[in-house]
C-alpha cells in the first residue's frame, strides 16, 4: 500500500482517485486483516470496487499479497 501511495503522489493522484482494487493473496479468507492493513495506510477514504482473489503463489517468493489498482488521473 505504501508503494501504491508513493506512485499515486508521483502522478498527482490520491486515494480518492483509485476506482478499482484487485488483491491477489495466498490467504483470501483473511479479508478482514487485509482490510485493516489497507485502512491503516489509506485512512478512512472511501473504498473503491474491490476483488480479492485467492492464489497458490505470487511472482516473488515469500510474498503473501499483491495489490493492483486502477486510477482515474486528475485533470
């Protein structure tokens, strides 16, 4: 989430500009923990449309979660 936050700032966007979030995780049943972690970084901004997908592995060994966002760039 912090990497996403840095990227948002770099393009002049904020959490309010995120319109969709896809979460890939080894532990999809732990969505409450995932949500708490997201809120700890993004604060109480409204959540965008979101999908959580359970996977058996991620691109980098040792990772438990990968997050992809779609952003509407400010004009």
